[in-house]
C-alpha cells in the first residue's frame, strides 16, 4: 500500500487490520532501524551530524525530514542507510506470515515507487486524497508551514502517476465512514484476488 504523505494510509491499514489481515508498516520498521545503537543510527549521525539528534540521542525525524525535502543528495544518503535494514526486517516479518499461513499480507510503503519496492509485491493499493486536503493534514499533523508541507509532498511521485500503476485505489477524500466502506470493497477484492478470481 502506498500514497502521498497525508493521504491517510495508516487509517486504511488500521481498517484492514480490523478485518484480520496481516499488516506491516515500512515506517515502523524504519523507526526500529534507526534506534540508538543500530548501524543505521551511527551512519545517520556520522553523515548528518548532531543537528539530527534529540537530547536522548534518538533521531530528530522532523529535522531530518525537512533536510531531505530540500536536498536530493541528503535523501539518497539517508535511504542508503535505512533501506537495507528495512528490507531485512520486512523479509523476516513476511517469512513469519508465510509460516503462519496468512492468506494476505499488506505492507504500507510510503515511497513504494520512488524506492523501486513495487517490484517485490503482487499488487499495489493506492490511497488518494486531493492535494489541498493533504497540505492541510500535513500542516496540522506535523506542525509545519504550508511551504514545508508542499516541499515534503514534492519529493514524492505525483498521485496521477501512481494511479496509472496501482491495482486498487482507495479515495480518502470523504468521511471516515465513507473510507471504511471503500476499504470493505477493497477487502472483498483482495480476497477474490487471493483466491485467483481476479
């Protein structure tokens, strides 16, 4: 599952988890990958310096996010530190799901196409929201300016490009109840596809 920042991917994942699906978040795995004491944490601190560290030595994610939103080389460096560890953790979690006989696994990957991760999955779900609504959500959630919100959006592939590649699209412009209804339809489609009906 993918979608632009502020699109509501986590909400859709929560609804799918309520249906009993095995759901993984690449963001959660990336947080584990950069905890103090990890190799990625040491590389990030060494490359970016103390400005990206909090007093407790954890990564200052908002500061790092602002940095990579305006510096493509910084973003590439960060991805080279984090992605290998996220891949490793993801492979471990997927192996566990397979061993348990899970019929479906949903993995939330914000930068799915940008990182080339889409090649590793059987299908792609895109969560889509209008641009202005996304900006408002990012500003409110992350306590950033409109300019910073737009900068964060601009490092991602535009939704109209993602829409061309996605197998399923969840429109999250309406109410939470409407999104839940869309997820119900998505769930049935996913089950049908897993049974070879699609």
